[in-house]
C-alpha cells in the first residue's frame, strides 16, 4: 500500500500531515506508517497461510523496537546477525523459537546467549563456526540447532555491494563443499542439523536467480538425504526488492510461486527472511531546507538531513525520490539536495526538478530500510528522531539524541 499521499495540497502519512510531525518533533525525522508495515507483512503471510512457514523479518533493515513489536504481534519471526539485534527482538516481544541467527562472525558469547535463550536455529556460515558452536553448546550441556548457509554461486543481478551468493562473496559455505561440511556437522555431538539456508542478495527484482538457487538447494537436499542427513526446514533468505524510482517490483505471490510448487510434497517447513520489502516503502526521511544556493553550474538545496542520516545515496549512489511536503506551483529548477556534512559525497539526491523556497519541508521517500539502521554520528550530529503513525495518531518511537549524549561515554585526560 502507499501510505504517503497528497491530501489537500499536503503530503500525509496515513491521516497525519507530515508538516504536523515536523512541527511537533522537528527535523530531520524518520516517519513510519504502521498500516504499510502490516500490509507488507500480510503480503508474505497470506500466500503461506496453507503451508508450514515462518516469515523472519531481517532486523538489520530497521531495528526500531516499535517496528519490531508490530511484526511480533502479527506472528512474525526475526532474522538477527548480532547479540544486539537478538536482545532488541526479545525486548520487542519476539518468541525465541521464531528467531534465526545469521552472520559470518558469531562470537562465543553471542552463541552462548542465543543458546540460553532457545532460538530456533543458527545459520552457520563456515566449518570453523561449526566447531566453535559445538564447543559452546557442549559447555552449556545443550545441543545447538543448526542449518548451513550454502552459497549457491548464483548471480542475483543486483548491486555488487549487496550481492551475497557468488563465490567471491564472504557469506556461506561453498556449494561444492556443502555435503562434506554437513557430514562434519553430523559427527559433532552437540549440534542438531535441522535445516539448510541460502541468501543470494538484496534488492532482487528478477525471480529467475531465486528459482535457480532453489533448484540447486533441492538437489543438495536430495544428496544429503542419500547420506542419511534429513532436514526439517529450508530457508531461502530474503532480498525481494522494492520500487525506489521506476523499477518493476515482482509481487510476493509470484516470487514465492516456484518455491511453493517445488516444496509441495517435500514436507519441509519454509523460512523466509525479508527485510527491505517489509519496511522500505513504509518510511520516509523528513527534512527541512536551510538554504537555497543557486550557481552557474549547479543549484544546491541545503537541508538539515545529511549522509549520516541516510547513507545509501553516498554509499551506493542509490536513488530516493525527493518530494515537497507542500508542493509549490512555481517553476521548478533542478537542484542537488545536499546536507551540511563536510564531504562532497554528502547528498540525498542530484538533479531533482523541484519548486522550492527556504524553510520548505521535503520527504525523502522509500527510506524505511537501511536508513536509520545505517545512520551515524559523523560530524557529531545527533541521529534523527523516529515517529510511528497509526491512522490519525503519531507517536515518538525514538527521541532525537542530545549532543551531550554523543560524548557522554568519553573521558578527558588529566
């Protein structure tokens, strides 16, 4: 659903004007729509309603507690990659038996805490990790449920920085090594093999690589069964893309169709780990113009948000639509929308046709995923506030930091 729309000449989130949010909570500010979050989760859960399946939201996309609680209340699980994300999910009310622990560098302390919590599964990414997890589980008198993340060497046809399923990527066990690593796991007394895992990348718009990865995993499952290693679930990760500019995003139902057809008779639980698809278009970054700086070559709209608030444009040259909260009727000029950070790469959008005046509010669209989660305090800038809208109600779900808090953990030398 599109939760952000013009109503009476003003952009709203659901029934709340964005200008009212800016007036109450200031800018820069992330704004999320609860209805959009719930609708995106429903799009996954409904096609899976008749099968044994679990949708585990990828916490790395946006880890705000209020957002996690919305998903937990609607039966979602969580895909986490750190102790911090695990504790966040638990604080938001997650069922530990709906949590999968991914990531290439799990520490012994992280493993121990997750085991004591009783999570559903560890997605193991290397043979040395198997050995460490077996040792940690043994020291606690437990058996660790594991699945191997297998790297199928499939080109996800996405940005190189967010492609994760090729041989040169750091993630997972090589496809050709998977049987031997599973065999190794089967010999470790404190591990329990429960599944197989795969994640080929992010912002996927073509279903073909997903189907190719599935085919390779099913072949591997048959090879394992022939060796007496049986699995209870298959985890196909996440990565389904969204529309940022002019992309054609596949429907979740069409994306899942080959998976459901192929697994119909296999008796395997289906686990999925969507992140961006659930939150990306459920949020915007609200910012105000500080100065307009026309020039002979470039026109700059200098706003109070910056690359520390939204890193994707500087990091990936990623596109986010930038819209006026209260569009003006005057002639549009082409503007580079930039922040106050002392870096030439500090931009939110380039060459945008907008009719602007100082003090205007802008909405940086599709900012719900990898926005606040990747933000920083560069230039000693407090991170943005976060607000959740539910119908006519707006609630502050993360207050803005104070400058004093940014150096509160530091000490002066005597």
